[in-house]
C-alpha cells in the first residue's frame, strides 16, 4: 500500500460502557462507573494521550422501556464536559443539544461558556431529536415532522450564530481609570424575528476563543445531508460499506458549492467499531464472546423500534417481513438508519437474529475484528479511496477497547504518516484544520449606551 500524507481525524464517541449492546456484561467493564466523574476523566485522558482530535457525548431526553437489558442512563453533557475541560488540556469536547427542545439563547450561552472554560475546545453536535418518548417529556405534542424539525434547526442555528457574533472582538475595554468596562457601541442586538424564534440579544458573554464552537451534525437523510452541507463543519455518519461511505462523502461535499463553501470545510467521520486482537483468530473470538452476551429480547425491541413494527411474533431465525414493513418515506425519525438496516438485511440475506447480532456491536456503523495492522489497513483504505476524512471511533467496550486502540492501532497509523504524533494547536478548530469564523455584523443593530 502506498502511504499518502493526508492525516486522518479521530473523534472518540464516549458512550457509557462501550458501543456493543452487551458491553456492560463484559468482564472488564464497569457499569457502575457511568455516573462517576473519575471514570470519564480516565477515558478522556487515555484519548488525549493518543492525540485524538476530540471526544463526543451523545444525549437523549427520555428513558427507554429496556433499562433491564443494558446501561442507558447518562450524565448531562454540558456538566460532564465542563468537568472534563478542567481534567484535560488539548482534546476537543463535543456535546449534543436538541434544536427541537432547547431555545437558541440557552444553547448559544452554554456552548460559549464551554468554549471559554476549555480555552477553545468546544463543539456542538446539532440534533433534531427522535421519537415520541422524548417529545412527551417536553409537553403533550408528538414529535414534529422531519422537515419541520430541520426547518426549525436552520433558524435555530442562524440565531445562535448571531448571538455568538453579538460582541465585537475588542468590546471589553476594562479601562479602570475611565471606569469603562465595555464599549456599548461594540455590543449588538440581533433582533431576530422568525417563524420559530423571536430573540433580541445580545448574548450575555463575550465572543469565545473559537468564535463559534465547531458545528457537528449526524443526520444522513436527504434533508440531513442538505443541512450538513450548508451548516456543518464535521459530520458523524453511519456507513456500513466502503462503497456507501464513498457515495455519502461525494454527495455531501458535492452539495456545498451552492452555499459558497469548499469541501475542505467539512470533515466526514464515519462511525468505526474495531474489535482488536493480537491475531485475527483472537479478535474474532472476542467478537463471538461479546455476541454471546447479547439478549435476543432486547435485540427484537431495538429492531422493532427502528423499523416501526412489532417483530415479537416473528421467528428469530426467519427473514424480516419486508412486505409488511413501513416504507422509508413513512418514517418520521432515524430515516437514514431505517434505510441502512433494510439494505443491510436484504444485501446479506440476514435473518432477524443475524441482523440483531450484525448490528449489536455498532448499531449499523462499520465494524470489524482484526489485528492492529488489519484495522489500520482498513482505515487507510477508507481515507485513500475517498470515503472518509477520519473516523468517529466507537470502541465496543470501555476502558480496554479504547486502551487497545490507543496502544496498538494509533502507533501503526502514526508509522504510516496517517495520524499526528502530537497536537499542533490548542483549539478544536486547529485540530480539525478549520478556520476561525469571521464575526458577522450584517443583521445586527447597535445597542445605545444607557
């Protein structure tokens, strides 16, 4: 293989005991640690020692009816990331917030605060939420329609950007002799009036070290891809084959020109779940042992929830009832994942049980078992063949799955010139090779001095 000089980006997807649904049953896991800050500090420090670009926390606003089967609870991301900001110094910190159930002022302030606290390492994973289990925790109304959620998300982000830009860079004067702390001519209202939001501004914090947090998005439907090409700077995506990854990569980057953006302004990071062994046989044995810990009852629930059909009455060793399943255009949430599962089951002719096991490790993201060299080979193939700018790393279990990757795969990537040997900057934007956004003042009016 010829080794190119393009450096990949690596984000750690930090998910309780790991990404395999049976990870909490793994002998090396600590299911009681998921509410212990020391547990997360340990994982963050391992990732930072490996020079990873960032770590990422997903979030949900409801508790599913399957708590008896696996670890589902999670600490609130802003609180946890603020603590991790103090325990680390270089790794980026990406949190999730819903544009459907938060208000933009609230979120803009939180991410501005996190960027100040971390000295420029904050990222915002933009989600529109899924499912009525979430919706009913925020009122009586069901989840809004897919296109309506994305329309709201677009307006939400315009407001958030305006708030992040509502202080000029040199607004703070701090002139003790004159008694002037802030120049009022350099604070600006945004006076936004739209379909979803009325926001006056300005934000009650100065512009942060990065200007804006790095904007991350994970929707893979057509609407989600369009949103990403207009708004995102990094994209987390589930692509189950190299060919699908190449298609997604070209499609999203090909949409950017109409928004005046270049392909380099987005980093595409497919999810990647490696099961690592010193030999191929050892890696496959680890994967087999994990799969033996899965619980079919939970797997059936998981598929039923995603495919919007109760599969409990169908034989586990029979095929999916494709003719009875909802079509993708009828799905209101997780549209891309719904399509991915159907295509995977059809392409590989999987039974219900086989589909459960096939997706138990990474929920539709790309997974493989192998030696460090085999895993590095596959990661390089995705980079060289235009399917990724890096990966959203999803260890099957914590902490040892992460330690194995950092200790065994990272050195192999570094030897090939595919990954950094040390951090070259201090901010998340610098890690991802993204420019600091210029402050926009086109829609703002000056606040008069009181």
